[in-house]
C-alpha cells in the first residue's frame, strides 16, 4: 500500500478507501454494546484487543459504567422497546460484574 492510500486521523491511521458517513452508520444498539464491551475489557472479562491479554482496570471500568448509566438516564423515554430492553439488561449485567470484580 502506498503512502497515498493513508488517511491520517487525530490519533490513528486509516488505510484504504475513505467511506461516506452513510456507509459507516452505527446503530444505537451497536454503540451501547461497544461501550459495554469496554467495561467488560476493563473488568478483565475479555482480552484487551490491542494486547490480547486479560487486564483489570477497575477505575476505567467504573468510568465507562458511569458513562453508560448517564447515557441511559439521558435517553429514557427516547428509545425503542428493543433498545430499552438491551440497555437495561446490559447495565444490570455490567453492574453485577463490577460488584463481583471489586470483591476479588
């Protein structure tokens, strides 16, 4: 790949063709699952995608969990029934995992 194929972002390098926003649209459900995955990674429940290792960072897990909680409060009444069910289930599961992780 030649250097002409690289598009530089603020903190990363994107390779290949640039895509329009409509081609890279993300659903709200995908967004919250992504944030939930970050919590799970920081709890040591899934490998860090950069290192492949299980790493526990409870302050970062808590920060992302608080972000999800705030987002849930701010979106109350504006989500579909499926989104609400997913969000509430995700939060309940992650909160339980956080409590368990703090006891170890």
